[in-house]
């Protein structure tokens, strides 16, 4: 195990310096301070040297034949927002018990897209270490980021944990049947939009589970063609009863996977262009 002294030597530097209050409303105080590495003591210090094995590059998105579709970057629909507000009155305490209240409420917000910024960030992604390699050092999206910014719980059952209770199994059968009935033809699909039409204001006994299944399918583990995923029904049923599921680790793993796939795609295009 790494002792405290080794940890300090590795992660931080301890020295005396003038410090200010975070609010900026006080005079500088000379005291012992802890600085996370990497740090810069002067503006004249040389920049961080990248690992030669890391293959980074620069590119202009508009010059590349790459069309990016942000399937998980969903903007809230009016009927979805209404559904959230309606069920919040009944199930707010349940959502808080399951640790998903903030994550659900955030789906009412519109997050602006900046695709060029996303291209620029992916440029710095290293699939081998799951980190962004910047000029000042490495950084990454952490489990704490997913918990604080996304509102997803880090504690609870793993996402692959199945249901054993008989009553919960019956609910799952009803959800599966509801997903199958309206779309028996090959051309029809269980879209999230049609799924909402089936359950909103219909007085269904499984409306809460159906809502959570839609939330998981649209915002947490989205499908590329916007479908309700039956593989998420067991999680929805557990969450509807206030049971916690560790969604944050699964979301973080999905982010790492998508960033690596994105980076590999861009690198492949670069090689294709160079080979011409």
C-alpha cells in the first residue's frame, strides 16, 4: 500500500505560499499550502513533454468527411418534460431513495452542443490509458464527475443484477408484452416516442416502470435509433421500488468506450487521407 508520505510525493507538493480565500474577499495569507501536480512555479517553465508513443494530431472538422451523430445527446421533448413533472409528484421520494432524482430532473434541461469542441477534446484522447493527454499533463473523466455532474449513483447493485422476486418478474412480463404488442410487424419498432404515447395519462399499473425504462433508454444507455431497450427492464423495475443500482460505473465505462471508438474512427480517417 502507498503510505501517506509516498502519496504526497506523488500527487501533491507542500510548500509555503501566499493564499487567498476562494471568495476573493480577504488579504493574502502566507501559510502552508498543498498543490496538486502537475503545477507551474513560473510562466517561464518549459511545457510538459508528451509521451512519444501517444499519437495525437490536429485536424479541422469541416475538412473531414465525418458526420457525427450524438445519439445520447437528447434534447427534452415537451411530452417528456410533462411526464417527468407529473410523476415527480408521486415518486420524488422513491427517486431520491434510489439516488436518481437529480439525474431524472436534469433531463428537463437543454444542453447546447458544440461539435467542434468535442472534436478537439477527442483529439487529445488516449484509448490505452483512458485519459486526455494535454500539454500540461493527463486528465480524465472520473467516477466522481459522473456522480456529481450526471447525478448517477455509484453505490448499489451492478447493472447486470437480475430480478428474483416473483412480483417483479410479473411486472417484467407486462413490460415485455407492452413492448411487443403494438409493433408486431417487422417494419414497426418500439420507439421511445410511441412508448410514451402508450403510457402517458393512460392509468397503467406499470406506468412508473415504463417511465424509468424510457429514461434509461433515452438518457442513460441510449440506443442509436432511439428504441426502448428490454434489456433495461430489470433495472427500471428495481429503481421503481427505490432499490439502488450503481449506474455511474456503467455510464463511465460507456463514455470511455465511445471516446475510444470516436478516436479510432478519426485516426482511421487520417490514415486514409494520408494514403491517398
